[in-house]
C-alpha cells in the first residue's frame, strides 16, 4: 500500500531571492540565505517552523559569493559552511561566536535565554557553560551544580549528586582550598539520577570538589 503525504500551505515568503537554507542538528536554529545575506532564527522545542519564520531574523556573518546558493550547519552546530556554484570554489566556514567566553556560543545562549554578554547570567558563581554541561538551569540562581548530600559512614564519607548519563565526573580533595588532589576520575553512570561514591577520610584533608565534563 502506498502512503500519500499532502502538503499544506503555511505562509508566503516575503524575502525575495532566497536560495538556500538549513536547520541545525539540534533543530532549534535556522539559517536561510539570499545572494547577499544570511538570516538567522532560533526557536523553542516544538515551535512550528512556519511560526518562527514570521519573526524578524538576525543577520549572521557572511562574505558575498557569486552564485552563493549553498549553506549548511556544521555537524556539531558550532558554525556553518557556505559555498558558491562553479568549479574549485572555496568553502567558507563561519564559526559560532562566544562573546562572553563562557563556553556557550551566542546562538546557544539565544536558545537557552541566557545573556551572551554575561558569563554568569544568574550570578550564582558558575558560568552559563559550566551549568549547561552540569545539566542545571543557567537562568536560575537557585539551580547550580553541587554535591547534594554528604553522609558520614565511618571510616569514610559518601557523596551524592545528580548525574547525567553523557557526562564524566571527577572528585578532588584538599585541606587548604589551594592545592587539590585528584582522588576519583572518569566516573560515568549508565543511568541518570542521584548517584554516590564512597571516599576514605585522610586526616584534615576532607574538603572535596566535584568536577564534570562532557563525555567524548
């Protein structure tokens, strides 16, 4: 049995001579170009594309190319490529900007609603990039990455925290908050949620630091 898909009319483009476009791997960022400019939109998850495109776009960086009709996002979403027609044409790559150097591109900040000019939007002492990697809300000062609880279990202690499956965690120990000693590394978890690890106490060196990074 052959399935039939019917196209519906959602709206009319009023920007003349649009020649190419692409949607980011996240599905949340849209680029459409004409021969002279690249237009950029950002949308919320589930927001109809036709509705997003009725909003005024931002203008993304672009260098004029004769017959420049192709544009595509980089696979990780951190920039885009353009190229024109013809033999041996150069491929241009436009890296995503990170104005405040917090580890998030400006377009990612636009998507998250954080301030691209402020490394720590919610002023809680952790940068927007650090909080995003940790899986907490960078717009909420009451949401930050930290150990959830410390349980004393002689002769040691048990640390608990909220973990994600695609992250790698590490734990350091210090006595004076200057020099840290790594005591756990490459901790990964097959299921998200509250996790824990047991640590031995060693004299007075019992202040701990929890680290997190993206899994490679």
